[in-house]
């Protein structure tokens, strides 16, 4: 999910300025913040969940340092070098990104510990850095799930898949449905289409005409061809 209007950064910045909270007993990750830098990228990890498992924090951190540089290299080398992960009990969704800060639900991390690639989706939103209104939401989320599919480190164990095509679907269904369509386009003669769409959205040059400019067909024509023959080859890690 991508936040467009909310601004949790104030809260996060308040926490950044505060001293680390008291250590909680038991094996959980201590409350507070720490940061780690590898190869020019810094991850600040703020934990406010007294029950966060150390293994979960470790896996989220490894996913970040594995995936974010790959997404950056392919799509946006100018992306932020410093990212904040905030395990935030006050946040009631699954995860959401606003500028360089990703909120994570402690409840979700506890109940779905294999869903590590929620990281992969969210940090792609940081790489995307689309100005507000520069791309339809279904394209933004479709590209983020496309990145989760391509760069995910634990999708198989997380039981995360691109769903089979079904009659009645539309690209406006967004997320995984749009992501599968992007994979299909790549495999059917348009290997650079995701880069083109992503760059256009970031530079405010996305318009509906871009589909025809890049592929020779309108989006609706492409979708009709997809619906008529939707097979794709998929490989999960
Ligand atoms: Zn998203």
C-alpha cells in the first residue's frame, strides 16, 4: 500500500529524537531504534512492539539489503539511501510507505511471519517515488507487486503467488492482477515496458497514450490480447 496523504513521519521523527525505550524482558527485540549501513544504504529500524521476534527483525533487515539495491539499480539509482522501518502498534493496516518511512503492523508480522516480502513491495514504493497524481494507483501498486514477484526472497514459503487470469478481471484490479499482466507483457514482446512506465510515472510524463507509444497498442487492446491468451511462465523464490 502507498500512503498519499497521511504523514506519520512526525511521529517517527519524534521517536527518532527520543532516547531508546526501556528493554523488555524475554527474547523479544528491545524497544527503540538502531541503524545499519551496508554498501551505501542505511536502514533505521524502529521497534515499538514489545513482542517482536528477533528472527523477524533479522529477516526483514536481510530482505531490505538484498532487495532494495536491486530495485534501485534497475529502476531508480537516485533513490533514497536511508530508509526507516517502523514496527508500529498504532498502525492498523498491513504495511504502508510514506516517503522513506515504512510502517509495519506488529500483528501482521506475528501472524504471517513468512510474509517477509511485504518488505519487497513496500521498499519498491520508495524506489518509485512517484509524485502525487502522476500515475494511476493500479499502476503504482501493480509495479510494486511486480517487483515483489521478481525480487522477492520468500514468496514461495509466504504462499504468495500471482493469481491465474480469470474472466472479468481488469488492470484496474491493481496489485497482483496488474503485476501478472506486466509479466505477460514482458514475455510477449515488451521486455522493457515496466522500466518505461516506471520512469514516466516518476517524471510526470505518464499518460494513457504511453501504452500505444511503447507497444503499438492501446492498454485496452493489450488487455484484450492478454485475456485471449493469458499464459505466462512464472518462477518463485
Ligand atoms: Zn503498495
